[in-house]
C-alpha cells in the first residue's frame, strides 16, 4: 500500500474555516475546533485510502475536477479530491446535500 501526501487547496482550506465558523456559531468555538479536527482526521486517511475510491459520477464533483473522487464523512460532508502522482489534492469540502445536483 503506497502512502500519498494529502494537500488542501486554498478553496478547501476556506471550506474548513467556514465549517468551523458554522459549528462554532451554533454551539461554541471549542466545538467548531473539535469538529474540524475530526474532519482533518478523516481527510488524513486519504493518504492510504484515496485510490480505493472510484472516480465520481456526480456532476458537481466533476465540475470541480474532471478526475474527482468523493468521500462522504460524518453524515453531512463530502470531501472532493483527486490524485496527482504522489499527492492527494483535496479540492473542496461541501455539504453532502449539494451532491444531488
């Protein structure tokens, strides 16, 4: 099993900031920070598991990247990523309900 380096795009990084702010607004700032740490732990698993996800059939994901793969996490979020050589590039983190388009 090969290990790849996981990198977030600037847009994915902004998505994480928005998720943290959203959770912090509903609950508390500490809850937002914990929630984002959990998201990061799921994302870090892609270093080993990215290749096991098939190319996405969702138009939303393919508009973001033509070779997009997706991973649904925490019953609410979809991680959109692609593989580039020894890297897993996380393109976006979006609400899973947006994947129905």
